[in-house]
C-alpha cells in the first residue's frame, strides 16, 4: 500500500519564483517519489498560478 502527500508549488510569475524543483529534490531525499503535478489555481486568462505536486511512499 502507498501513502500520498500533496505539496503546493508556485509557478514562475512577475512577482514569484517557481519552487517546484527544490520541493521535488527535498521530498525525494526523504524517500518520497514524485508522481504528478495537478494545476489548482489559475489566472482569469487560464494561466496556471499554482499546482499540487503529488508524492508517494510505500508504507
């Protein structure tokens, strides 16, 4: 059986810096495996502002 966690990550924008690579490296070093990125927040023009990174680990 697997355990899953969802971690919010920001995309690159005018006032924000993308942090997905650091988060993937951090959780991978703790034994989690990166599975997917799910968009969760959009601008009014349909551009992705934030997404959840999905990680799994065998229990």
